[in-house]
C-alpha cells in the first residue's frame, strides 16, 4: 500500500502549482514592500526640493514682531 502511494503521481501537478503560486505571492510581497519604502523616500526628497524651489522663487517678507 505504501509503495503504490509513493508511485502514484496524480497529485504531483497540484503540488507543483501550489509551490509556484506561493513563491510568486512571496516574491510579489517582498517587491511591494521594497518599492513602497523607496517611493516614500523619493516622495519626501521631491517634496523637499519643491519647497526649497518655491521658497527661492517666491520669497516671503517676514514681519518683525
């Protein structure tokens, strides 16, 4: 009975698809978090650069208190 169980390959394709699908999901999650972190840093850098340029182009007059 054990020999026929190990020789039976009817579920092998299903196991292959489960492993492939799980690996794609894991790689997608890792890629998502890497892109999210890097895009947040790029967003902060772009916002800072735009604020500096705006302050340079449109200076505000400071009123003495």
